[in-house]
C-alpha cells in the first residue's frame, strides 16, 4: 500500500477533532491563542516529511514575514517552540507538524511516558508500546469533566498510529532525503539562513 496523501491525513485529524467536539462539546479548550502546549515544547523534533513541508512553506513567504520569522527563530528555545509568536499563535500554522495538529485529542500512550510530576503529557510521535500497558491521555486543559480512559476507541488517536503514519510519509520522500528526525528549530533556522552560535563557532574553528 502506498503512502497516504498528506491532505487526507490533515483532514482525518480535523475530522477527529470534529467527532470529539460533537460528542463532548465542552471537552476541548483548543482554540486560537491557546498555546500552553507550544510553550512547553522547546525541543520539538520533526520527521523528514514534516521538515520538507516546512521548508517549502518558508520558501514562499514574503520578505516582511521572513524578517518576522528570523527574529522569532533567532531566540533561544529554552521554554517553548521558536515558532510561537508574542500573540500565542503558531507562525508556521499551515505547515505545522503532525503532532501539533493532533495536540489536544485524547491519545493512547504508555503510562511510564507520563511526566515524572504526574501531570498529563502532550502527544508524541515516536515510542514503542505494548498493548496491555497503554493508557489514554490528553492535554491537561481538555476533558476535565470526562475521564479520557472512558472514551470509546473511535474518539482516541493511537500513538502507534501516528508513528506508523509518520514512517509511511517519510518512506515516500526521495531516497536522498535523510530519515533522521531533526530539531524543528534547526530546520527553521537553516531554511531562514540563520547562523546559530554552534555553527558560528564551528566556522570560526574551521577558518583558524
Ligand atoms: S492542546 Fe491544550 S494547550 Fe494546546 S491548544 Fe489545546 S487546550 Fe490549549
Ligand atoms: S510549530 Fe506551531 S503548533 Fe507546533 S509547537 Fe510550534 S508554535 Fe506550536
């Protein structure tokens, strides 16, 4: 079976949000300007196919937007994603990664992947799960009145499903594209031509 069409994947995730919202209209707090999730993912990595989508997106933005994103991406990402702007909005929204699109949905994950402080964690794309050890979790803001573990299966995304989807989409990339996951900030800085401190240091050592 070939790789799914990326548009179909995005539509399927949107449809999952609609399904959950129709059944539990008050359960999802996800909306524009809510960005606690983005503010916690300083070191988000992306798959090869996601990096390509982001590069293509950044190649077609105008000069003013490019200058704005250069300023954003030049910050250190100590606490949150470099693409989160001062209005708590995603600056690459049309090209945001798979995991960002699924933020907020209930998802099935291993219990020992929960944060050590016991708070519920955000979805991630990689990881190996054993069926008997899975739990359903979601953003700490969502499903405050309905227990995620009691939701029917059709309302829950599966971490393994996202992993396998990501791998199929990666497999469809040209063979010369690396399949390694890359830091989102590195993809963005490279595409915007921003030289990092590390790269500057490496260049000065080379030039000596
Ligand atoms: S996942 Fe949580 S923090 Fe992120 S937009 Fe949804 S409710 Fe807000
Ligand atoms: S890419 Fe966008 S949606 Fe994803 S974490 Fe960064 S700001 Fe949030």
